[in-house]
C-alpha cells in the first residue's frame, strides 16, 4: 500500500482552528479586563467607606448633646 500525502490538509485545518482559538483567547482577555474594571470600582467604593466613620460622628453628637444638656 502506498501512503497518500495530503499537502493542503494542514493548511485547511489551521485555517479553521486558528480563528476559533484566537476568538477564545480574546474572549477570555475581554472578560478579564471587565472583571478588573469591576475590582477597581469596588476598591474605590471601599476606600470611600474607610474614610467614613459613623461611630466617631455619633460619639461627637453624643458629647455635644451632653454639653448642651439634652
């Protein structure tokens, strides 16, 4: 039996597989960048809450009320 050689077979398969692989890679990169953006927004919101001290404000109002005589 003679071995048959297919010269264009790999080229055709690569033409079909490479775009699918690239699409998957780009999809993963897009999702990663989107999640990174959400993490940045969450971190900024968390920093805002770290600067906000409701207990301290409550204590100051209580002390003010005691000074006024309420």
